[in-house]
């Protein structure tokens, strides 16, 4: 059985292309061993306001379907934090994040609810492959 990974991280408040770029890199690094759930596969561009409930429900469904979350913690994001909390606290799932922040600069909430925070996407993906492939 192939494990599923949800790719969590900022979308709405992210610079053009950045939200998609790291997810494409994650697919290259993990796609041969895991099934990746990418929230960018759904297009709500220019319909964010009237689709807010759909966006949240679809993302939460992906979190529930996933075995593991890989998280881009490059800046504070309400949606990302909610996904992490739901996955870790409510569902008991592994949450592996990558972040440019040092430990002392990380939110205590992120430290508490991420299983592991590593400095780069590559290190996060290696961690996931080492422990779950």
C-alpha cells in the first residue's frame, strides 16, 4: 500500500508561483515512493471568496486522507497552522516541516504540533523516505 502525503503550506498569501514551485519539487523528490495530495490541483483562482467553504473542506479531506504531512513553514499561515493542528492533535499524524526559521524563531505552536522541523525541503523529504518508504 502506497502512503499518501499531503503538501501543506501557504497558498493565498504567497508570492506568485512559490506555492506551486516547492510542491513540484516535493513531487520530484517523493513521487516515486508516495502518492502526493497537492491542494494546488484544485483551481479556485478568482473564486476564493465564494468558494471558501469548499477550499477548507477539500483541504481538510486531504489532511484526513493523508498518512503524513510535509509542510512548508516559510512564514506564518493560518490555514497551514489549522491543517497541522488538525493532523497532529486531532488525528495523530506525522507532520514533517521544513523552515528557514531557527528553533528560537519558530512559533511554539509549530514546534509542539510538527513532529519534526528541518531546514530544507530536501532534508524533510529524506527524513520521510528514511522512515516511511
